[in-house]
C-alpha cells in the first residue's frame, strides 16, 4: 500500500470522528496552546466549526464545574487547572518544593513586559541595580527572548515570549494591567544609562547582581 493511500485513508478516518471528543483528545497532548487553524487542519474540519466546538466545550466545562477549563491563551487553546482547585494541584505536584521567581526576577520581568523591546542596561537603569543575572534566569525559563539589537548602541534587545503570555493567562500584551504610567519614561532614564550602568559578562559566574536563583 502506497504512502499516499495510507495518508488519504487516515485523513478520511479523522474526518469521520466526532469533533468534540477529537478536539479533547488532541488538546490533552499539546505542549503549547493550539490554534484553531492547526486544529482544523489536523481534524480535517472547517475552522468555523472548530472554533464553535471549542467555545461550546469551554462553556460545558464551566457549567459542569469541572476541575479543569479550556482557555484561549496566547492565540491558541489549551487545558488549564481551574483556579479554585489550584491548592490540590500544588500539593500533589510541588510537594512543598516551590521553584518560584525571586522578587528581583519578577520586577525585571515587569520592566521588560512594559518597556519591550528593551536592553539590559535600560532595565538596570529602571530598577537601579544590575540585572544581568536576573535576565539570564528569565531567558533560561523561556519568559523573555532576544529581539534584535538597538540601532544606536548595538545592545541586544529583549521582549517577553508567548510562554510568558501563557503563564500569565493573557491573550496578548494589550491585556497587561495599566501599570506602565508608574514606570519612568525612557527619556528620564537616558542620562543614567549613558553615565554607565555596569555591564557584566552574562556568562561570568561572579557577575554581581541581586538575583539568587532558586531551584
């Protein structure tokens, strides 16, 4: 039997499946939010039918009071634990061993989120301390990523990732709380930046910063 014939039969079999159970089966194994286009292609269905079925499933889970929910996050759909049952999940998964971001990392992540794309020196200027070690932590955890270079200085710029949106439960950056007005404007920190926030080798083991990583 040829490969083309096998593929054709598989597609035909998939197209005959009940849509909602098929969506549930696929969403159980995704590593990141799946878009409606991806799901429609995999299940051989019109996008409109898939979108409608996803919303109906989300409503059904809410009405039934299930321990999980289906959310549209970062442009795609994925299952999440319902917040009301978070303590039960934390008790089972974490077992008292929490790997949380430090206060320094959370503050740095907030500056990147509201000022992106932004260089390390500008983040350091806003916080008033060197942030090289903290930025390494955020990069390692997939919460920020490189976003090109600053034309004037050549400094690497950073922005938040889709994983950040997923973890925050946001559809996009426009859903961030209105906190930007409380951060200094770029012009206000320009002088400090130019005066020279110490820039350390991000790979140096003894680079001084305020981050103590937890595992």
